C-alpha cells in the first residue's frame, strides 16, 4: 500500500495529486487522508489527479469501494463535490465506479481532462 499525496489549495478547491500503486487498500487510505485534509483546510471541493497511479481496480473493487467503504466520507458538509482525473484508457472502469458512487449519493465525477474537472468544480 505505497502511495504519496501532494496536497495544494487553489482558491476554494483542494488539489490532490496521487502517486503510487492503485489498489483497494490504497484508495481507502488515500480517501481517509483526503477527507482529513478537507476538514483541516475547511474546503468542500476536491480535485484528485490519479493519472500517475500504477495498476487498475477490478470491476468488483470499483463496486465495493463506494458501496461498502465510502459511507464514512459521504458527508456533504465536508466534501460537496469531488472530481477525479484518470487515464482515458480506464474510462469504462471509472464510469462504472462513478455510477456506483453517484447512486450512493456522492457528488462525484471522473474526467480524463484536468481543465474539464476544474470547470465542473467551479459550476
């Protein structure tokens, strides 16, 4: 579960750049760190760049993570909007992950373009 997060503040958005290995354990640990950073910095919008993460989640992991493990970070008083930027080649997987998360009341979208993700956060 090796990962690193670079966290910056740009206006009213927490910008996170993740590096390391993509696994369910890594995603869960990163999510907790990002949630804590939002609380600490009192920011409700977050852009997470996962372009540099190695590996890929299975379809089952893409279902289990938002279904079983994200309930504790669903508080919209902490995170009101979350944009994730991932590789275009993973679009089928991340669309599934996005649909599962949105169906569980997360305000989350996944993009392959950072500018589009940032624009959505600003809407």
